[in-house]
């Protein structure tokens, strides 16, 4: 495995050497961003082409973030339509502009996690879970529209990702992220102080 | 459905799609979703009509009837139509059209927090709808329906897979339950608990009578002290001096006080004992019923629920209910009665003073209603912290080998320290609240006493009241304010018990997925001819694991199931054992659909030997005779001999009486397997399942197991799964599975000659075997 901090020009070094789509590097199938381009096919599905002597192209593509929480911007693994690994892009920023945009778009759809811009209200629904541990209804305003999450408890449904960063996942599997709790409006922060360990 | 929230269906003037309200004509498929193409909240529909699939978009959001942005419509299946959502409003705009002729299939791509419904076309997959995770089941059903419609086949969907809604609040029910947790009728739950107390109604009636007498007795001492005071101060002995005057009067009153106190104690003990006995017995009954419920649940319930959670319901929740029945309810009733008696006595003595006495009451109730939610919130937080600490401890202890092996003790100590520090902080905050709130309660209740002294004292000074009444009143104050202080906490206590009761009843009320047919067939000893037709199944409706399998197996035939992990081998076995029912297609045994057969009879003729042979807590003999507890010692030994297990068993210090399982002797993997084989031999099943029966044992042990298996499978229809293909040497036919489909069938030689998938697997394994220095198949 590559350390996150290692220089990324190591991937560039593999360009000329490898004949296939991969720039083999310490067993990590890293894709060379200079030779990879992503486009949408006629039905809107993402396609990948790897330039070079082999000139491989993939008509179907699934993108996966290796570290969706700790480093969502890097380490994107591509699988083909059959679920086989194509390789991993260490740094999507090195892709051409159009490919980078499409990759980010596709990743955002797969890891649909609206960012909370306001905590409108947290209601305790004592009809469920009883008085001691009522179900909490979080009424949120997010960058993707309003969202209401139903959390039977906080312990299993809120994960602290950092000092002021939280991931909330309701019992249906819907998610929302508080990127920086200190940046929210005062009223929202008051709700968080009441229910989270701020 | 809710009446206060307008539903989209109202706009188009059509009623909600309840089964009897669904119009027989209309689009064969209508499903809605709650996300736009770019993942924002919005309203989208997929409607199949006039030979094409249409995606429609309407402005605005779904009304928040359910949780989140989700559409929360009921589903219905009628006349070959699947309607999962109210129809789109007339102003909805068609954003995409796809002729059904172009659709070759449909599937759901599960994402994180959302999912997409894709149609397969010859030009590639087309994303039709995106929906939040809450709609995964809807999209899955829609995908199945779309695929069927595109092929021109009728919809084959089990009505039980449709989303169900609470008939009262309209909220969507979680899968697998009939009870809406938000709408449980609290009174009904209490009545249901009390139904379990019905056999003990005589004892309960006694306890009730004792409680009434006891409460009355407990309010007498203040009254007596009042009498004593009046006698001493005014020479005014009660009941016109019938109890004597002077020292004699004092002696009789004090004796009475002593007697009343003793009686009170005796009644309290008696009441406690009766309540304890009845409470424990009721809970015992309830626990047994619950356990029966848990045992009868389908396996799929255990896939979804966590084991710890089920254990909690059996132990913690029933304990809470018992606490309520034995402590809570009797305490509550006696406190309330005591309060009532005290108030009546006080009003009979002096109505003015009685009014003053109950004055702080509303204040106390008010304070407690303000304080309890706060205390509760902090209490919950403390509980959460404690849970985290437990997780850390649990983790480090169960993984202690790993911790030691990697020398990470200091790290574990730090991890514990960090959580413990936070717990300390939380403890301080929470306890600060307690130590502040309680003196406040004390002060408010003390206020009443202070008022009594002033108002009562003034009445005594004005000679409108005697000293004794004042003394009696100060005594009553203690009785009065105790219950008031706890009144809202008692409500809380009851809520907790009812919540626990709900969780307990929820398990009891869960429908088994694999239900016994009402007119289940009894077919006696089965021959073992098995037919699998167009079998399709997925653990979640949108993720098919078995995608259409057809197979015919003759009685006594041994089938080897081959394929990579995830190919569907184990799932096929689960379906054959009817641990799950298929989504589509059928499995027949001797010509009868599995679903039509009596489950107990079927199970008694199925035998299973699993990879990790589970041995129960008990002796080896008991484990071998698990399915036939009446087996003789000789039968047990014969089975063990056939399984090549006899010799190693008798070598154990306690022979067949050796304890195994959780607390018992340590047996090697190969030994456990042979005991499991002996269990299957004694069970004498008609259909046998071998799942990875020989993995991870040395060559000699493997030979012993192979021998045992060869004897076991003789004359039985057998399905064997093995990663090591050499294990399948004895199979009559090999069935190669890949991605939920049969790709090849034939004998080992036939398949090798064909050079297909199987040959690939064998060669790959030979390669591995050569590298590992082991012997592969055919070598």
C-alpha cells in the first residue's frame, strides 16, 4: 500500500513502462491519470478509455471511494461492468478537466451524503422508544434540499468523524454530514449542543 | 392514511392505491422516487404504459408524511399491475421515454444512502430513477416488474413483499412486523401484559385488598399522634375518653400506634411477597412465550436483527417489565391510595388547612415536569458514554490475543483512558443536575410544611383549631409530598416498561417469512426426487443472488455444487432446506412444492453437515443423538463407528459422556466434523446437505472423513458444496454455478473434457495445490 503522503509523481513514472491500463506500482493497481479519460456513453452511463498501445476501453464503470470519509477526494477505485477491478486513481485532480468533473459527479451520486446547512429542529418522538430513549427526528436543511432523519438513538446513528465533523445515518440508511459544526448558525449549534457531545 | 396531510394522490382525484381501490385498468407499473437525477430532493415517477417506460418529473417535494424526504405511499398488486405510488399529477413532465422493446432487463444499483433503478438495453444501461435508501425495496420490486413486463411475462411478485403501512397512522412499517411502533395503543399493551396475569387473578385480588388496607393503615400514625397531643395539651382524650384518661389513655394510644405500625409492616411484607411471586411468574410465562416466538422466527429475521438485540429483548426487556410489575405498579398504586386517604382525612379535620397543604402540589408536579426531561436527556447521554466504555472493554478483552500479539497494550490503556475521561466529565455534569434538582424538590415540599406551621399555628392561636390537628397535619405532609415528587417519574417508569413490552410483543407478532401452508401436505417418507424450476431469490429484494436455476435430481443422486464464493451455492442450499422461500420459481420434492409440505416432516428428512460443525453444550452422546433423543447407546455407537468417530471418542477420558460445546472438551475441527456426520447418520435423512464438509484438516483425517461421508451419502439424495474440488470425488454429477446461474453440469471427466468454467477452476486449484505441495483432484 502507498502511504497517503507519498509523492504522486510515482504514478507518472509508470507511464511508459506498463503496456496495460495499469501503472504497476508496489502491487497497487494505480491508474495513470494522464492516459485515462472518462466520458458518458449514449445512455448516460460512464465509460472509461485508457490510451496507449493496448487502448482499452470500458463500456460500463462503477466508481468507489476507498476512503469515503477520511479522504474522499483521493483514492477512487474503478470497477468494470462485471465488477472486476480496473484500477485505482490516486489523485482525481490529475485527470483532464472533463474526466475529473464526471468522476466527482459519479462519486457524489454513489456516496449521496447531503451536507447540513441548518439544523431546523430536533424533535423527540416519545411514542417510539419511550420517554427515556425517544426516537429523535432531525429536521435538517441540506445543500441538496430539506431532509428529515429518524434516529432511534444517537449512539448507533451518529458518528463523530472529527472534533466538529459528524456523520448522521438514519435507520433507513439515509445520510447527512455536518462538515463543520462551528460554521452552522447559532440556533443549529444550540440543537447540536443539546444532543451531540459538542 | 393521515387526514391532516394532503397526499399527492388527492390532486389527481384518485384514491390511495389500496388493494381494493386500485382500478383494474391503468398503467401496469407505477413507482415514485424522492431524488432527482443529480441527487437532490424531488418528485419523480416511473410509469410503464402504452408499451414504453416513462420517467416523469414534477416540481416540489413530497409531503413529509414519513421520515425524511421519502415518498411514503402504499403498494398494491392487482390485475397484473404493480402500483407503488400515487399517479403523477397531470402537470408532471415526461423527461425520458424508453420503448419496452429496447429493455432487456432491469436492476437496482445500491449506492451509499441511495440507489438507482437501471434498465438494461442493447445500447447499455439507462438510469431511470434515483431514490433514497428508504426506497430500496420499492425500486427493487419495480425492477423485477419492469423486467417481467419487458419480456411480456405476467408479474410474479409475492404480495408479502409489498411495502406495508400502519392502518392507523399510515407510516410505512419496517419489514417483518405487523405492529407500528409509533401507534401502539398504550392501553392495549397494558391490557395485554395484564392478560398474562389472568391465571393469578386470585392472588392479585388479595394483593390489591392488602394494598388498600395497608395504605389506610399507613395514614393512621399522624392521626394518632394528633390524638396524643390533644390529650396531653388539653386533657381531651379521643372517643370521649373511652380509651382511658391520663397515663392510661396515653398508654392505650401508644399501644395503638405500635400496633398500627406493626400491622403496616406486616401488610407491606405480605403485599411485596405476593407481588413478587405473581410478577415473577407472569414474566416467566411471558419469557417462555417470547422464546417460543424467537425460535419460530424465520432465519431471515436473524439476518436483519442483531443477535445482541434479540438477547436484550429476551433478558433486559422482560426484566424491565418484571420490575414494573413487581415494584413499579404496586408502589404506584399504594402511594396513590395513601395520598387519597391522607387528603380525605385532612379535609375531614380542617378544610382550610387541607387546602393550604395541597397548595405546593401543583408547583411540585410542575417543577418535576420541567426537570425530568432534562434529567432524562443527561441520563441518556451518560448511558451512551457507558455503552462506549463497554464497547472498548469488550473489544480489548475478546481481542486480547491480537492486542498481546501486536504489543498494543499501552494503546488499549490509552483508548480506555480517553473514553473513561469523557465518562467522568459526563458523570460530573449529570450528577450535578441530580444534586441540584433534589434539594430544590426538598425545598418546594418543605414550603408546604412552613405554610402549615404558619396557617395552622394562627388557627391554633385563634382557638379555631386544636394543637393535635396541627401535629397530625405536619405528619400528613410527609405522606403527601412523597408521591407528588415522583409522579412524573412514575409515568416515565411506566413508559419504559411499556416500551419494553412493545419490543417483546413485536417479536411475538412477527410473521414468519417461511409460513406453514394452511393445508400443508403430509407425504410421509420421501423418496428424494428434487426438481428446481426457474428459481430466483435474493436476501434483499433488489439484490438477486439466485438468478434463475433449473435442476433435476434423481433419488439417491449425489450432486456436487461448484463455484466461486458468492456464486450462490450456500443460498441454493438454504432454499432447498426451506430456510427461505424463493422470490420466483419453485422447488419440488417428489413432485410437491416445498411450500405446500409440512415443515416438521420436511425437516425431519433433511440432514445437514456444516463447515463449522456446531456442537451444543452437552455430552458427545447427546450431540450425536440431537435429532433423535430416544436413540439407544448402541445406535449412537453404530453411528459414530460409521462416521469413523468411535475410536477417538472412546479415547476421551469420559468417552461418550465427554462434555463438549462452550464449556466442554476441546475437539479438533476434524473430530467435530465426524461427530456432526455421526449426528446426520443417526438422523437418517432422505436428503443430505454437506457444506464444505472437509476443509482445513490434514490428509489422514480427510481420508477418514471422506470414508465416513461415502457411507453417509449411500442411498440418499445429496447436495455437497466444497471449495476443495477433491472432496466431490464421489459425486454423480457436478453442477457449476456462476453469479446465481447454472453454467455447466456433468461428471468430472465430462466437464474437464469440455474445458469450460469447471476446468478453469480445477486448473486454478491444481496450480495452488502444486504451490502448497498438496494433492489436487485426479492427481
